[in-house]
């Protein structure tokens, strides 16, 4: 190996010192910069879309229940009473979050003359309630009364029978 001269050593020493003293800008990869800009634009677009959807939901409330349709309540179950109870429990609430089983149990316990109650959620803002009433199959006459009573197949007393 050859010995290096003093001037060569000083030259290399100055070069190293110069590199540490002078900070040169790093080279930025153009592809990387473009990818970063595209990512920022995508994130910005996503947040704007979420904001617009949130504003629309808050302003128009498209999933809140606006109307209730009741069918099948004719003779022994009062349609007006079912409508009133249902509107108190469900009107203005979110149709997706509404617990229809609780509402169904509530209607069935309040109206014993109903054989079954079916609740169907119709998107975007409507409830359909179908009530199947008990069918009277017999008339009975209690000992102490002069009025006949309707009775269904399970022995449930439906109410007083009209004289006609």
C-alpha cells in the first residue's frame, strides 16, 4: 500500500467536514410526492362525502318513522287505539333502531282479542302492522246474565254479543 500524502489527507478531511457543515436538500422522489398528494386528495374527498351525508341525515332525517298503517283490526280490536299506542311508541324514532318485538308484545298485551300481531318495517319511513283477530265460534250465556258472550276456539271470551 502506498502512503497517502498529507495534502491528500487534508483534502479528504475537508471534504468530510464540508459535508457535515453544509446541509443540502434531500432529493425528493417525484413519484412519492405524487402518491402523497393523491392520498391527501382521496382523504379530503372521503371526509367531504361523509360530511355531506351527515348533513343530509341530520337535516332530512330519512329513517325516522312518519306513518303507521294498521290492517286487520275490525271487530274486537279498536284500530284507533292501536294507532294511538303505536304512534306514541314509534312515531319519530329511527326505523332501523326500533325494537319491533317490544312494540309487538305491547300491542298483543293491550289488545287480548288479537290472536297475532305482525309488524313490518317498510323503508324508508313507514310501519305496517297486521293484526289477526280471534274468531268467535260460539255464544255462551252465563248464569247470572241475560247477555250472550262470544267465545273463540281457545275459550277466550271476546265480548258481549249484540241482540241482533
